[in-house]
C-alpha cells in the first residue's frame, strides 16, 4: 500500500515534468495550440495562459484574438500578472474594435465593462477612452480624475454643464 502511494507521487511528479517538457518543445516548434494544451494538462495554468496570449497577439482576426485573450483570463489564477495582461489586452481590443463609437446598448455595456476592467488594472487613460466611446460621462470623469488628466476632465465637465444648461432651457 505504501509502495503504491510512493509510486503515485513519483509518477505524478515526474509525469507532470515530462508534460511540461513536451509543452516547451511544442512552444519552441511554434505549435502554440499544442503547447497551451500540454501546459494545461501538466498543471501549469500560468504557462498555458501565457501561450494563449502569444496566440492572441499573433492572430490577425479580432474575434479569434478576443477568444484567446478570454481563454487566458479564464485559465490563469486570479491576481496573476499574466491574467492581468490578458484582461488588459482583451479590454483594449474591445476599445479598438468599437473605436468608431458604440451604436447599441450591448456595445455600450461591453465598453463600460472594458473601462471598469482597465480602471481596475490601473490603466485610467484607456479606461477614459472606453467610457467616452460608451457615452458614459460619469465613468469617463472618474477615469480622467484617476489618470490625473485635469485639462480633459475640465473640458468634459464644462461640456456636461453646457448640456445640462441647454436641457433646462
């Protein structure tokens, strides 16, 4: 019985090390899909997420890129720097994708969520851009204040004041 337990621990340790080596070989070959899968099977979610980000960065199709970033966020543990990088890239991609402005409420909601995520990650400048595209003046003001962009904040508040004055008249 003790022997079976020792063999199980030995096999688990060296089996995972073998899986990590296979993942690294796949990554070096440029087979990022296989590498991400192998890292995941080896119990290395941070490495799997890192490779998913690489796949997203190399992708030309924005939808596929978004899928890779979303998978990386879902794979990596909370608070890990690779997960935060994937969150930042996913939110920035949303802002870039809707750069012409949000036309539907669903898009505005996605942009507000991206702005919140960027703000949580400390990227207040890009959060302000996301909120602006979403038409969320309050969120934009909050992000501009956090970014320390006093001039833009004053311009925004002045424009909002003019809007309110026009509505009252």
